[in-house]
C-alpha cells in the first residue's frame, strides 16, 4: 500500500541546517498496524507528515497504492488528504466551539458527504468509540481520553484508506493509553483499517504489527 524510497528532508533554522530524514526506506501493506518508534527529534513526525502529504521530501519518493504521490500537484495532494487519509494528533486538534458530534460531522462536510449519510456515519462512529452519550459535549467538557476518542471517530468517519497518528497517547495517562490503543487495534482488526502511528510510548510500540525504528533521521536496525 505504501512504499517510501530514500526519503530525505532538511530544515533550515536560521543559519543551521537540520537533517530530519537521511534516506529512509520502508513499506507497509494494506490493513497493517505499523508503529514508527524512536525518541523525540528522531524524525518520526517528519516522516509521518510526508506520508500524510502535510509536508514534502527534498528527495525520494512515496508510493501510495501504486502512485508516486510526492510529485503530485497541491490540488491532487489536498484531494488525497481529504478523501483517503484520516489524521489523529497528539493535541487532539478538535474545534473548541463545536460539540463532539459537530467535530466528527465537520470532517464529512469538508468531504462533501450528503446530510443523510453524515448523520448515519457520525452516529455509527461516535457509538463505535463509546461517546454517543457525550455527543453534545464540547471539547472543554471532555477528558483527554474522550477528546482522543472523538479525534479517532473524526479520522475514521469518512472511511479513509490510511489513518496516520502522531503521538496519539502523549497527553494521556497509562490507563487511558491502554483504552485508546485497544480501540485503535480493535478497529484495525474488525474493519481492516490501515494505521501508521508515530510514538515513543512502549504501550503503543508493543501493539505494533510492524515496527520501524528510527533514530537521527535514519532507520535504526530495519523493520521488525
């Protein structure tokens, strides 16, 4: 489903050049639960952002379902992000003035789903993450674990081919982390959703079907 070939990325910070990726190669199949593991500053987020078309590599290619997506126009990249990829972020990235229902629904509005389909899908996925009874609550009225469950529902509701998650448990305690990871793993098993997760959390890493270890912008020891 995904193949990364010799990805390189350098950021300029004033007069300093930071090599975030130094020739990363990896691949993953449809339906896999893959974890990119490594310490802070290792290049995990940069790699995830390139796979998710939030950023572009300086060199190398990303093949997504047989297509080189790294060289596409911004319009086509935007379409793929909207239609094919779901995102889960460390800080949840929920819209504070919207309810849990409205935050999930917003993803479908952007993807131009009909009102009828939106209602059925939002109900399905808020129930799937156990938050239907909290659907009218705004993010400020939810716990960290509940916010991340809303974020998971929002990522899944449009039926993406791939869900990318950047440190999805970083702001959660260990008990809530277990619950959130179990939820993602259950969805992966039951619905065949492909997950690519960047994390340094041992609870998350232990659940990885495939683990890509990265350090200093390079794959450290290969895939396991």
